[in-house]
C-alpha cells in the first residue's frame, strides 16, 4: 500500500519540532536555537515531511540544505526510525532538489557515512556521484563519502563531469 507523503517548508514556529525530530534521528542532535537560525537563514531550506497512515500524518522527517551562489549543501536529512522505508527521505530529497533548482543551484553536495547503506542507495538512485572522501569525519571514526548531485538537466552539470575535473 502506497503511503501519501506531504512535504512543506518549516516556519519559525517549527524550530522545536525540527530539534525534536533531529534528536530522534541522530545521537548528536541540533538544538532549538540552531534550528531557529537555520529557518531564519535567507539561503537555507528547511523541510518537514509527514506520512498519512496510521500515525495520522505525524511529522516524521526533516531536511536542511544551504545554498551559496549556484551550489548547495545538504546539511542533514533524517527520518524517525519507526517511519523509515516509506519514501519520506526520497520525497524530502526530491522537494529539496526542485526548490534548490528553482533558486538557481546547479549542484548539491552532501556527505554520508560510508556504512549507511540506505542513504547510499537513496543518493545513488537520485543520480548522485561519489566525488571524494573525508577520512575519520564522524566522531565515532567512520569515513564520510562525499557526493555531488546535479540539479540541472545539462550534461555539463553532472557529477561525473565534476569528478573528471577534480581528477
């Protein structure tokens, strides 16, 4: 059965909700003050997602990205454990890609823990290309894979072209 997913931009009154969602997804969570700063940032995109199912549309996912010139960086993407596997992360990513593209961004960069297979599958399925690695990036010593995701449709913007230029 397909789950209906709703994605919307976070408002200033959502800072505590963003912080609570982040804390349910990550051991090192950002607090309400940090979330309020993100929401207030003129080039920051903060999204919330809910799934219309037995949880009656409870908010279950968040995404924060920041844009600078024609590039953007995914700062965080999380779905509460009980709601994973329903397509919330994909819906958040697609909404973010559309919004960032509309704002003039052509590339989205992100880091993901090398062992996070679900996230790696998601980013690969969206067309992200691995362009680097940060050794011991996470506090527990894991490496981060760096990805580039083209937001425009031109071949000059694809991640493979970026990887060739950096080689």
